């Protein structure tokens, strides 16, 4: 069933001219994926770094990925990586050549806690790192840091006024020639924007996000965010009930302009419904989110166990006969901006969590610790499938791909093995797809924590 593992979410309180963070209960990317012409292959490159289990971290994992030119950066919870037969110490973040897998030898910063979010700035050669840490390279830098992507040195000019806590998600966006570093968490407005050079609140985002959801814990917060490729819209998930006085349980869409962010009128009332889980950390249940490359739809991943009632289930093969306001529980849901009453589709796992999702145009990839797709009538991960049509569920271990048009599983099935939490993050580039997780194998081959799957050879 959907994971009950405790998660940490950013909590920020603004007062006395500073941002103070407190501990909460999630995860982390944020900009829409690069469009790809086809589905990637099923075998991962053998030359990329692999995480190494150590005494300090017996179940290492990658939570976040970022790309900076020819350099890839991966962050998570690990103490060592192996590449080309050599093991190197890397503490929760590593940089390497995205073609050869060779580690960047001078980039070896030390974070004293887990990394959950990454964003790269190619103009400055910098990488922003967010997570649950208090020091970087021995210097006090709670929750958020800006590093030189070559040397790993801290940028001393970037000094956010955080005093602790955790950052879940980061997006660096440029609107009308001005860059903003957008964070999801729990400031007084739940989503804030920082000056990318100084780390100070630039007040570009002033949305009034309030809550929390009844039965949840740790107060209201924003969990994950995604900004479309045109930098005109943002979608946010989290633990809240209203935005600017309007009902917006668990998710909202905002329009972006030079002047700031304004609430979009789009809202799907089905997000007001609960899933069966009453675990406080699952009440918000919506997790990762990503826009389609054209910006007309977005996809959201969810935990929460099952829809409360059969009438809350969306069936892929019923089309327009589906009821309005069905729920996304332990599933991936797709929503079009021109329809706020019905999803484009929902694909259920049958009771297992989906953490992250990415839309490349050719496929909607999803990752978590699930075992099946196409399983709306599944219970406790059973392979029930769709009782309406008589179609069985399809086996998809920890990762899978969904047809963006039909909402049904594609044949792509590399399978992640020996996972605890499962897949956490994706990144698409012109030559393939990157995966971050806690798996030890993909397609039966040893690829611990980090996999790069290129397109099939022609």
C-alpha cells in the first residue's frame, strides 16, 4: 500500500526580518521536461556512477537531479559512489560528466544532512541545493546553499536567512528578463521567491495559501511545484485548503508574469475528496507534478491508498461516461486546463504510492514503490485490473510509462529491483532519461540509485 514512511517538509516562519524553518513531514524537480520524440530504451548505461552502501548509509538513494551543460548533479542520502571500478567519497551530492560518467574530481562538498532538491543556473555555473542539512563544508548554511558546480565551493554572496528545517523543491525561472528562485515549503505564503544572487526574499510571489487539511499534521505547507516551459504557469501541491480566499485543496495553478504570481481560476473539485488513508502524513496525498511539454496539461502523482468509494474511481475505458470529480489515490492523474470537471485520465496502481512523474510528450513516466499499472479495482497491490472491461492489471515494478493520450500503460517495463521507497526523481535530456531512486538494479543489471536510460540504438 502507499508508503507510511515519515517524510520531511519545509516549514518557514517569517519574523524579525528573517526566515526561520522548522521540521515537518516530504520530498523533491520543477520545470517541465524536455520534449522527446519517442520512448527511451529499457537498459541503463553501465558507465554512470552507482551509489555504494556504507555503514553510515546502508540504503543510499538519489532524491533529486539537475543538469548543467555536460555535467549532471545528483543529490540524496549517500556517503560513497563507485564509477569505473573506483570508489570515491561523496556526501549526499555528486557531480559527473553526463556522457562518460566520470566524476568531477574537484566537486566534493560535504552536507551534514539529506539533499532533496536541486536547480542549476548555466549562466553562473552554479547549482542550488536544498534539503535537510545545517552545514555545508563545515559552514552554517541551513536548508539551502548555492555552490560552484566545478569546485563545490559555497557562494558567500548567497545567504538566505534560514535557521533550520528542510526544502523540498526548487525551480529557477526567468520572467521578463528577471530570474527568480522559487521554493515550495511553509513560509507564511507557503511558496516564496528568492533573489538568486543574494538569497533574500524578492517578494515576487505573494499568494495567500492557507490550511491545513483536517486530520493532517505539521500545519499548512506547499510540497512540490512545477513551472511550464513558457514560464507562464505554475502548479503546486501540498497541505492547504484555500489560496487567496478561494477553495484550492491540495493543488492550485497560478499564472506568472513580470508583476508576480496570480491565482488561476482552474480548479478540479475532486481534489477536495479524501483517499482511504487516514494517516496524517497522507492526508494531502498529492506528490510530484509535471507539465506536458506544450503546457496545456499537467500530470500529478499520488499516495493515499484507494478512492473512498467505487463512484470515486475513474475508469480508462469508460471515456466520457466517467463521473466528474473522481479521485487520484495511489495513482497518476492527467488534467487539461480546458476542463476542470473531469481528468483526462487516471491510472491507478491498486494501493501503492507514486512519488514522481515526468511528461516527455512521448510518455508520462512515473516512479514510486508500486507493482502495477492499469489497476483501478486493485486492492493492496493485487492484480485485479479493470473489472468494468475485464482487462487485467499490468506488472510495473517501481517505474513505468503511460500513454499521454489514453492513460493506459505503455509496454516500457525495465523494472526497478530491491527498492524500499522506490523512484523519487526523473530528468529528461536530448539523448535519454535519468532516474533517481533507492533501487539496486534496473532490468536485472546493477545500477544502484542512479540510472541513465538512452534511446534505443537504431
